[in-house]
């Protein structure tokens, strides 16, 4: 058993077989002061162990892991209700898509199946989050909405996304736009070609190719044009697919 002096922090080795069951005191051979076995050590009280912030005591394995950005779902109310497609029609669409892919012998890239919608991650402030997510969801995208940086990063690392929409003002406290851009920048070239990166900005012009190049994104959209974002995105992605048509055909991957 080791006892630490409260005054000089000397460490004393005591034979546990001779230690009484009740609290006891011993004299420190270095500073000649009494050491109470039940008193806390000053050295321990001032150490990182007492503070509980050291890597040894603050074990990350017991922390709640960050959650990825959740899926955005449209509310089916009023006129926004979409017609329910019968199961037979869904099955027919699925079979038609599969047959179309098998029948392609002209060397063109595979067609994206209808049951596999484009996956989009929305990283925007709360003031325009609903508008952007709803616009994409109503145009056939599977939309994930990140409320903060950790949700955005976890979703980007956990899912193969097709589109990332980033507002330059996203999560300024945690530098959200910086970390999201970094996740895109560290992608391998083959992965980066399969991701369409859109930057929303209050200052940049919509579809400014020069600004997009300088910001390492595929397209820029001014915040004043958010209502037209789905149409602008569809047009720009079509051009992007045309650019990489031969490349996708060689690799045998569908267009975005």
C-alpha cells in the first residue's frame, strides 16, 4: 500500500498486512509531518487524474458517437400528396430498368435505375434549410439534412453521396464549410468524379464557372436563386454527365 504525504508529496510504502482496518496516521520520514491515511493527497488533488480531463480518464470509447445527418421526408399533406403508384407499376418500372441495362450493347454507360434515386446532402443554415431540402426532395432526390458539422461529416463518410449542397455560412462556430470542403478535397479522383459539389453563397454569381473553379466546386448558386436550385442543378448535372459520358462508359458506371 502506498501513502502520499500531503505536505512534501513523498510516497511511503506500507505493508498491507500490518495496516489496521480503521484510519491511522504515520510520520513522514522526510518532513516529519503526520500523514493521515484517510485524507486526500494534495498532489493527487492537483493532478490531471483529479480533473478527469486526461486521455487516460476521459476514455472516448464511452462517449456517444456522432450521428449522421438524418433523412429528410416530405410531409404528405393537402395538395402536396403525390399519387400512390400501384405495386404492379413499380414492379414494371423495375423490370424495365433492368432490361434496359441488359439490352445495352452499344458501349454507352448504364442507365441509373429508377429505384436508386440520387442522394443529396444539404449543409445549410437553418434559415434556408427547409427550402433547399424540400426543393430537392420534390424533384426526386433522397435528401439528408445536416444540422451541424459532425452530422455532415459522418454522413459523408458513411454514405456514397451524389450531390453535396454547402452554404458558405454553414455552422460557423465549428467552421462547417471548411470541414465539409475538406472531406470533398481528400476524396480520391475516382470518388470525386462521382460527387457533384454545389456551393451556395450570398456574394457569388449563379453558375459562375470561374468562381466554381476557384472554390473547387462544380457549381455556384447565389442565395437569391434558391427557388431555381433544383432546375439549375438538373441542368448542370446533365452537362456534367455529358462531359464524363465516355469515361463512365469505359468504367461501366451509371451517370449521376
